[in-house]
């Protein structure tokens, strides 16, 4: 019997009170890495993880990768964990409210492309990269998710996604799409050519405040962690840098931020979350006004609103069983300015094209950030060289207020390792950016 059906039948036969829910996630993938025209590594994997929660007052969780295990074993473990949590919480507890009860019909079963097809594609892509030091990694994934519970919730979806990672001359370029054929290799080639125009001669840059252009991947790196300021969980707990600012103007009128259930061009599509709640479009910031938060069932109940389909189980680099709030597709909407327009409008200043340490550089409770970065120093309309080993500092709330122009191209950045959500962001022209400056003239590797 198919795993999901086994749990459906078990839940139907039991007289269960509270919430008894099982969420299954299956990922099938095949990947290959090509260097110098040769396949240097390849792999294939098929993994299913089952998450259960159960309880009448407090919710207990359990997780298993044993699909042959009987349903009662996993659910009993979740119930035992709930009893422990209930004793810790006291006799009152919190009322358990199951999610959507709609039935969603199954989508057709998908299958991975053949290894020979993927091999031919990755070799073809590698041959197009105009660099001596290059590596191309191609991965195709089929992600299936389902949720069932004891009151009739029964939802499933399956999606295919192809992801391409290219390393050329020390820089990594990423893109994804619903299929290998739709990958934007031309866009990456254009980025590689643009990156070659950067003046690499090391220069000293004094500490201070500059006009600056932040590249789209620098902005995306910022949001891969900073999205947590818009989490209903953090807001309800009083640990968001935007606490108390809902319905207030927090940014330049150039800034619009949304969380979307689908970015079809990238292959990241979330019809519903791990609680079965429908994924909805959420306006977080519109024309500079803070107008919304992302919610799962728990945070929606606390703040007396509806779930936005943002229940997830992955924060940062740690994968756990407890349900939290995560984005679907967190998008800072693009504007109309090309990179040439942004740099021309900047005049003298810094073009920050590289920043890193995104999981440690932002304090989402205060909004403060401190990113190690490299930037091109521009004076008199000319590149003077690259300032290596600097740090850009400030507060995200101030940064958003200083946005003058927004670029017209998005950088798509998935959460590394787990790829359970995605951030997309454009380049920005900032009127004020504080940097620590640098002293050494030696080239620091990016």
C-alpha cells in the first residue's frame, strides 16, 4: 500500500481527539558535475521523510525515514512527546486547531530525466562558459509533498525543478527552472561577461559613508536571513526588528516586498504548506508601507488572522520536526533601472558586488547587519580598482529608507542545502552606506 494511503486508512479507523497529522516529503534527484568536458562526479538519491504531530492540548512531534513502519508507531511517539509538553505547559495548554479540510486531487506522477540526457546537457553548458577555471553542476529534483489528518485533510502535490550552479573565475552563479531545457544559461553568460568588466586592481578605501550600488546577489544574500523580520512567529514573540511598525511607512516608496506561492520561471512552487494551508500571496511591504506578515496556523491564531501558508520546518541550516514560519518565495520586486543606469546615477561611490556570511551577518531582532564585502571604488565616473576585505554596516530599516532606485533583474537564491524556500532580489542604489574601509592592498580571494 502507498505510504500516504496507509496513514489515511489508519486515521479513518481511529477515534482521535485533538490534532493527528502526518506530512510526508519525498525528494528524488540526480546530479552531475562537469569540468574540462568530463563528468567528475555524479549522484542519485531517493529519500522520504515522515513528520507526525499529535495531541489534544500541546502538540508533540515525531520524525521518521522508515516508510515501512506502522502508522501507530510514529503517531504514538508524537503523542508521547505531546504528553511531555503538556506537563511542562500545565493543565490549560493551547487549543489544537487543525487546518484546511479540502481534498486536493493527486497530480500525475513525474519522473526524472535519464542520466545520459543530463550528462549531455551539463557538458554542453560547460562548453559555453568563456573561462579557463570553470565547473558546472546540474541537478534535477522531483519534490513530492502530502499532508493528511484525522478530519479529512488530504492534499498532495509534486513538482520538478532543475538547478544549475556554475563556478567561473572564483565566482558562483546560480539559476533554476521547471525543467533543464528552460534554464537561463544565457543570463548566466551575461553575468559572467559583466563580472569580467570589474577593475581588479586592489585599492584602499577609507572608512565612511558612501553612495552605493548593491548587486542583486548581495541584496539576495541579505534577505536569505533577514526575511525573519516579517515572520508572524517573531512578531508575536516581540523579537522582530519591525515590532510595532505594522501599517507604518518603513521604507522608500521604491520598495515593495511580497511572499508568493509560486515563481513558475524558477521552479519553486508551493500550492500548500506542511500543515495543508493553501499558499497565498502576501504583501509584506507595498510602496514603502509595512502591510503584512507571514503566518502558520499557530501564529495566525495568536494574531487573530488567517494562515498565509507559511508553515515550514527549516530555519537556517538546521532541519527539525517542529513547525515554524518560513517563506515560500520571498521577493523584493524589481524596478526599471538597468545596472548601467544605477551606476550612472550613483556617480562617485561604491559598487558592492560581493558579500558573504549571510547566516551570521544580520540580527533580525534589531535589524543590524555587518557583511564582509568587496566593492569597486568609483571616482570621477571611472573605476579606481577593487577594495577587498571591507565590511558594510548598518541597520536594514535605515537601508530600506535610503533606496533611491531599484534594478530590473532579479537574483534567485534558494536556501542552501535544504532548498525549501527561495529569495529573489534586484540590485539597489542606496544614498547612504557605511563601510569599515580597508588597509591592505593585497588581493583577498572571494
